[in-house]
């Protein structure tokens, strides 16, 4: 049954922080943001890529299936606080590698997951050594709209976001761990805004925070919400932060009616 199209604005939250080596400690960070987002009146919480375990650590020994204890606890938190939670985790791929997975759940009626299609084999890094690529794009219905999923390096591939828009996604959740480097923060902001225009949708890019204590940071912060015309509606700084923004889906529908590039 198709979800009735939403006509009223709602609030979404992005939880920006640094994932460490302990999945249980990272779950406590998830819980903290779930509680805080619910207190802010949000209906959707997007958390970073690799929230389960930071990229500085090999995910293969600690990866869990979708019905494992880590994801099950996320479902419990989402259900208890009435939120749709979108979060990055790792699950076994079956070939000795893992899938870099985005889980979306409200702990009740909504359950979807996306395995990262475009792996970060760039800038001297080979994510594919540890990670198997996903094979399909994902959209699902929740909150009276259709939501698309993508993660991190996917943001460099415009066709993925155009495809999500054509599939009806009115917002795209983009958990990310955007490795720091020369002009990387500038690229991140530009790409999120461009992909919002490609999909004619809201794009909620939630990055890991910049870790000033680490030798190489897997996040620059700067989580942001971009609207369907590429405008920045809310943007975080570089440190840990809960970013909250209002989303009016009528803006998506008006943009697509006036500039019909997805047909």
C-alpha cells in the first residue's frame, strides 16, 4: 500500500560525531542522538557512515548481520523514541569482506538497507580490499514520502542521484565519513548541493566530525541539508553537533513541476 503523500513540513536531525573502535560505545553515541533528536521534535535522524566502527579499524572481525545485536539495538531505540533512524554499519558479505551498509529503521513498520555501490578506491585508498560493493539502488516509503539512500563516495556519481530522483525519492539520506585532505571540505559542500539539484530532492549529508586528535581524520564535519535547488538550509561546523532542519516537501514537488528534468 502506498503511503499517503505528506503535505506538512517536518523536522529532521543529523548527528555528527566521530566513531571509535568500540561498537558498544558507538551505540551509546547513537542513543544520545536519538534521545536528543526526539527532544527536538525530529521525525528522522541521520547518522554517519561507519557509525558502528570507525574507518581507522578493520571492520571484518566485528561486522554483524542485520538481525545481529548492534542493529537490533538501533531498532529498539528508534521504536522507543518514535524516530526513523538512518545509520551506517558493517555486515558480512560472504566472501571474507563486508558490506558498507546503511540501515533505515523505525523499529516498527519501516525497514530498509542499502549496500554502498561506489567504493572508495581513490586518493591512494582501496575500500574494495575489505568491502564488497552493493548491486542496487534503494528507495523506500516512510514519513509520507519516498526516501533514497546513498553513502559517502556515492556523492561523486551524479547518475545515482538522478536515478533516485526518477524513482520518486523526495529526500536522500547520505551518511558519510569524508576523509580529510586538501580542499576536501570544499568538495563535500559542492557535491552535496549539486546532487540535490540532480535529484531535485533534499539531500541530508551527515558526515563524521573532524577528529583533531587523529593523524588522519575520516570526517571533516560540515554536515548539511541541501534543498532541491541546491540551497544550503542548515550546516554544521567541524566538531560534534546535532543539526536540525525543517523540510517542506512541497518545495520538491514545485521544483519538479517547474523544472521537469527527471521525466
